[in-house]
C-alpha cells in the first residue's frame, strides 16, 4: 500500500498496486507529500520573502470605474497582509509596465511607513492604455533580481486579454521568467481569457481563478497574500530516479490542482531528474507518477522508481519507493489502486469540462453534450460537489448517475468562465478527506 519516511518536517507516502500482469510495463503510483511545522524557522523572518503585486491599469479597468477602485482596495489589503519586513513592490500594467512603489527599481521592507506610502501611490493610479502582460512579468523579474529572498511570490490581476503582445512574445518571456518566482493570476469580470492566464500561472507554478465581482477582489487578494506569507521552504523539487531501461512517462501534480510537470524535468544525475514543485508551507499535495519499465518474469520484483523531495540546497527532505512485482494471479494484478483510479478520473473530468466548453462555444452540440455529460457523471462518481454545482449552471442535469444532460440554450458567460477556470481544481481522494 504505502510506506512513509519523514526527514525534517516532510513526509512522503506512496500509494500503488505494485502487482503487474506478465508482459505489463507501466507502473503507476500516487505520491503524497505532506509538510508540517516550521521546516525552516529562519524563514519566518520577513527578509526571506519578497512580494510583487501587479495591477492591470489598462483603459478597460475604468469601465466600470468600480473595477479600478476595487483593485486599489484589494492591493491595499494585500499590502496590509504582508508580514513585517517582507520586501515588496507594486507594478501597474498597461501596454508597458510601470513601477508604482517604491519610486526606484528595488523593493522596500514592509513597515507601517512603507505600507502607507505604497497605498498612497496606488490610490493615485489612473486607468489608460492597452494590455501586454509579458512586460509586467519582465518588470517583476527585474524587481525580484534586486533581492536575495528565496521565497518570491507575485499576484497578477487583469480584466482583459493580452491584445498588445503577440502570443509568441509572451511565450518567450514566460520561458525567461520561469523558475524566478511563483505567480497567482486573477481575472476580474468576464472579458479576459482563462487559457491565457492559465498559461502564465502554470508556467509560474501558481493558481488561476475568476473574481466575477470587483467587490470580491479585496478578500481574494488578502487570502492570496496570507497564503504566500505561510510558505516557509522555497524551490522544492520532486526527484525521480529510475533504473536502467526505464523511462518516466509523466509526473503530474493531481491535488490540490492539476499541473503537468513532465516537461519541466531538469536532469540531476544519471537516470535522475528533478520536477519543480515551488514553495511549501504546512500543506499536503498529491502527485501521479507513471514509469515505463522493461517487463520481467512472473515472480520478479524491481524498484521502478525512487522518489525524493529535495530542497534548493540539495538536502533530501523525504523519500519513497515505487515498486513493480510481476504475477500470474489476476486477482492481484487487476486490482485498481483507489488513489490512482481517483486521480485518473479527476484528470479525465478536467479534460471533459474543457473540451465540452470548447465544443459548446464552437456550436458542436453533439460533442458538447457528450463531453459535459461525461463530466457530470465523473463529478458525481468522485463526490466533487463543487464542480457538480458549477456544471449545473452550464447544463441541465437529467441523470447525474448516467451523465444524461441537456445543454442550456443560454449560459451566462460568468458561469462558463467560472467552470473553466476551476476545472483543474481537484477533490482529494477519500482517505484524506476522512482524516482531515
């Protein structure tokens, strides 16, 4: 089932069915990583963290005027949520990026005085111009480069699409800033594009969400900043060692959100590769690891992968093993591990939602009905009530057990965008929700 090894305050547990039928070459496992306590007490000192708040000040933020006013209040709330001593800066974004605070390139420690200065500078902002998010990210990178802080977090708020920058340019910029900081993205209103912000948040190991009403920005910014302030260990990687002849098929974070880390591998040693997981506080996450091995004979047992959690300095924080045992006992080899089955279903649920909404937008009624019906069935089976409620706003659910639905003639843009932006938020497998 699963073994555990705790080093400092990290624990690694592996859940899998290690029994494979003769000739089988694919090994699947769910790796649960749990961090608890203060893994690095010194990290609670403010100087070890840096925060950049990026606010869209393009012309559309003035329509209606409540958007910019709400963004200013939200930024003030984020500034107040900073720990004393945390280095911070505020950026305004249009077709270019401008430093709002401090007055010159760099950051200031959060104090009563610097907070008030920053809030005054934010309050003076006006909305004008276009949208080029890559420029905003480049300035954020410049600001973080002035700091030695290992914990680097940004918030990016927009209300529109990246119309003043070619997609290829944004991709190039993202390649250049990846690994430099973590960025949580928020879209206010319904004129922005989920896929665009998801591309940024995925590259920068952050989250994406919709804030439909400007009035809700303040609470959301406060929560994001508080969460960032709770991080204690920066730049942690999941290291996978595989034996000769084995290859890693994929590595995906599957809880709390779906993030494919497969292409983010950095070779660390012979047959070893590191996958970035970002910064950690007291929390738990699940990863789906799939390894292709050379099939062996019945009765043979092998170590299919060694999983380690590694800090930026190379310290091993936790370890686990993924095993493979070949058997001719079908009762053993056909048993599906519940953790693996659950997260495979969660990944399918996310795909069904995204493909269904895409088909619905394209007017492909039959495909949209099939995909979204499948999503309703999967949400029901996995007990994902939040997603089921969001789906019910987009489709008329006739029978959730069989996934029988009817498409609604009219769907509010905000409901479709909320479903899309939260499609990759997963529900933890039952074993954890019972313990929590």
